[in-house]
C-alpha cells in the first residue's frame, strides 16, 4: 500500500518536472517517493525472511534508499523553500554517506554487529520476523545524521517563516516544520529501540510515508496547476495551457464537436465527437488539416470569418458545409470564443460545433410554410429584432426583406404605442406561450409610408438554434372592417325597409290617426270663424276654441313624430332608455290599428325599472313586430282577443319584456325555426321579421325566445341588460292599464 501510494505521487510529480525542467522540487520529491518504495520492498523481505542471511542482506541494502531519501529531502527543502544553511546540508549528506560506507564495511549492517537469531512476533494480525543480536556501535552515526537533518529542516523552516508572507509562512510551517517533526520522531523512535525501551521492529517506510505525504500536500497546488495547463503555447509563449487531461475527458464525452486553437490560429485539439464525424485522425485534423473537409464553395468565407474574429479577439458564429466520414457534406453551425489567462494573456480560441443539417432542413420547411401563409408572418428574436418575414409582410408593411431583417420590431409599431411595447415584449419572453396580442381595442401597425392599419396579431414561441423567438401572425383587418361596415349598412337598410314595410301595413290606421286631429282642427277653426262673425267680442269662447286647436295639433304632431322616428334612416345610437316609455310609444302608434282589429291591449309595466342602454328605434321595431305578429295570430278568433305587454326585472338583473297573445300558438317543431331567415308560419309572410328582431336583441346583448302558453296562445320574451349605477332601484308596484 505504501509503495502504491508513493508510486502514484512519484509519477505525478515526475510528469510535472518532465514538462518543466525548472521545477527541481518535483524531481526531488519523485526521487524521495521512489526511495520509500525501495524501503518498503526491503522491509517486506525482512518481515518474511526465513534465515538470518536473508534478513541481514535486506537490512544491509535498505540503507541505500535511506541515503537517497535523506539527500533528496535536504535538497527538496533547499529548492522548495529557498532557504537552509549549505554547510549543514553538506554535513548531513556527508554523515549519511559515511553511514552508508560503514553499513557495508562493519559488521552485518549499520544496525547489527552480529545477528544471533530470528524470532516471530505478531504485528497487525500478521506474524513477522525480527532479529536478535548485538547492535553495531556505528549506528550512532546514523542517529546523528537524522538529528542534524531535523536541525537543518527546522532551521530552513524558521528562515522561510521569517522572510515570507502569509503564503510563504504556510509553506514553511507545513513543508519544513512537518518534515523536521517526522525526522525527529523517526530518530527518537530508533534511539528508544536501541536503548531497549521499545520493542523491535523498527519500521522505516511508514515514517517516511508521512514525510512524503507532507511534501505532497505542499506540492498539491502545483499538481492542480499542472492539470489545468496542457503544454506551453507555441512561438515561445511561456505560459501553460489548461490541463489537457481534464479538458480531454470532458470534451470527449460532450455530444457536440469541440476544438481548440492556439495564438497562431492553428488548431491544437479536436474531441472524439469531431473525429468520429469526419472519420479522420487527430494528426490529420491538427493545424489547418481540418479545413480539407470544408466545401470548396464555403472555404474562403469560412476562413475569412474565422480570421477576422481571431484578429479582433471576439466571439463568432458561422455556418459552413463539412464533409462527413461517409463523404456527404453536412451543414455545420460553429461558434468560437477567445480564451484568456487569469492575468489577461490571450491563449487562443475554444469552439463548439454541431451538425445542423436536419435543423436547417426543418427550418427551410418552416420558411416555405411561412412564405406560403396567407397572412403576414414576422419572426422576432429575444433581442426584439426581426429575423424572418414573408412576402405578405412585405406587402402589408411596404418594406422589403432587406430593409426589415435585423431591425427592431418597434419600427412596425406606431409611435403612440411604443412606450408600452418594450414592457409587453419583455413579459412575453419571460413566459412565452401561444396567445393573441390584445390591447382591448384594434391593434394598429405602422407601415413604411407612416400610415397605420388595424391588425390582429397572434404570437407563437419558436425555439430556434439562436434562442427563443416569437412568431407573429399579422392579419390586416382593413378589408374585414370594410366588410363589417358594409354589412352593418346593409343590415341597417334591411331594418329600415322592414320598418317601412311594417308601417305600410299600418298605413290606413296611421292615416286615420293623423286625419282625426286634423279634422278636429278644421272643425274648430270653422266654428271660430262663424263665432267671430256673430259675436266678435266674446274672447272666452274664442280662447276655448283655440285651446282645442292647439291640443289637436299636439296629437297630430305626436303621431307624425313617431312615424318620422320609425321611417327615418339614421346611424344607430345607444343611449339610456326607459323601457316602459318605449312600450307606450309603440302602443301609441298602434292604438287605432289595434282598435280596428278588435284587439284589446293590456299593459303590466313594472315601476322603477333601471334604465337600459339601447337604440330606441330598433327596440320599437322589435315591439312593433312582436305586437303585429300577436295580432295576426289571433285572426279568426271571435272572443278573448287580448294582447298583454309586460315588463319586469329578472332574477339575473336584466330587463325582460313579454308580448302574450291568445292566438293559435306555435307548432313545437317550429319553435326555433321561426327565428331563421325566410321561415314563416303565415302564408303571406316573408319570414324576415323575427330574424331581424333576434339580430337587434342580440346586438343589445340580450336574448329573444318564444314559448307556448299553458292554456292558449304564445308569449314572446326578450331581455336587455339593465344599466348598472348608483341610481338603480328595486322595482316597486306594477302599473296595470287597459
């Protein structure tokens, strides 16, 4: 075990000295470790000796490695600490040499003048041989050399302590002080054995093992530094490279191709993954050999990028085609970065590369898909710069690809929205997900000419080789908004025509409504003229007639106002309305028609209802249609021709309006179909009335539906949301009228 440990340490330190011959301390340590191996081997022979001759021979030769160990230790301390008295060093070495000469010329060995016998003792569970005999008096010379060695070591450690900084003092204490302590302990132990105080055996190798370990601990820093540097830089650069062994182990297990280059731009290392890809040896790839695999069309560009980055000491990334071991050229994405020593000295470059062919093919397929997309597509990287766009994006924004690629995406954002764009962009990349970009209103994009267009933007995160990107799908809403405006205009025209058609059906009743007050006005005016002819001085009678004329004029004006509101084609305007007033206005228009049809209209209007937000004309149109349908449903009924109009506040807080008739009801199969366009249960009906009514109610965020009554007839209900505000009140007592 001692031999194995010393052999390992000797090999490590000898390797360091072989790379740098100026490191004499490492060579001396290796010599010391090798001498301890010799001591251990000879002590094993002594322990297992069967004869006195075998034991004596091993003991005699063990003093050779002891001599080497003492000499190596003396000059190790001199080299490592840079201290120690030379005369004392020479004295120690001379005494140890004299001890070695006496060892081979006097008695059996330096230890014994004569060995009389061997006996077996138990040591650590094993039986070993020890000698009995007469000690050699010259052995005191060996003891003296050990004492002088301990003095030399202690003196050197003290001198290093006095002159050194914290690091020097630590080295002095550990390197010199511990060695002196172990040597002194070895000499003391040997002396006690000679004096008979301690029982043999006297083992040398374990004592020297501790000395080796103490020296190895102090040299550990040099060992670690040796592992970090691989070899000296070329062209006379005196600095060492990183430990090739550790780096090679890491690099060879990496899934990517790794390379190293020196300060002269020549490559000095390729990992196992690179060599497996190219199918070439390390020697073939070193220097500029690797460039033989570059595709001829990429050769000049590749070397230019590499050289320019190298000269500027900056990072670089480049793509090129490299020949694989099977002869196929594959797309390689290669990135490099400069290496610097701790003090800032440039050491060369380190880089990694991987086969991006499959990724490039997938990217090309994605580009084809993007290019074929019917909407504008823009890809933005994590820095907010545009890296991809299609032809539709060029068409929408008015830029060419060259003008947009590499620019900030903010160029497509109106200036009024740019302040918040940066924050939204950062938030998205913190938690990327597929979602729509919404600001609560139409999002506007800025074109090259400065115009702004409404757009709809959808975002999708895309993981690209250069990092996370956002793929934005941009849909121009200009056409959609134009179509929506046209559809709204057509819908308004249809609603207006529907009202006109409905009022056409009521033309006779409406004419009567207008003619009645006009006839009253005419009669009162003629009566006033006759009265003036007979009695011009009676002003009270004239005043009464004029009041009747004014009242009849108001009646006629109110009828005309209602007709004008229904017939006028104007923009839809939502405002706060009292739903009960809407109901009463409609009944005012239909009063004469209901009378002619023999229909009795009954109202059950809830009091103190909250206002609703709506267009009064459109809500009147819904009620007109529902009331007229209810009257048509009761055609042919001889009795109980009642129509009931109700308003109430629902449990959901909505205003509900109901129109109930006593007609024939609705077939169950047609309960939903009647709201479809061009579906009617009346032979003369066009089937548009209820469809238009549902469209209007839906636009008011309400619902329209129909149910059959339990006994007779049907009821149509529609809801509209109530306005919420501090003026909302709970409904009070209902107001019922006929």
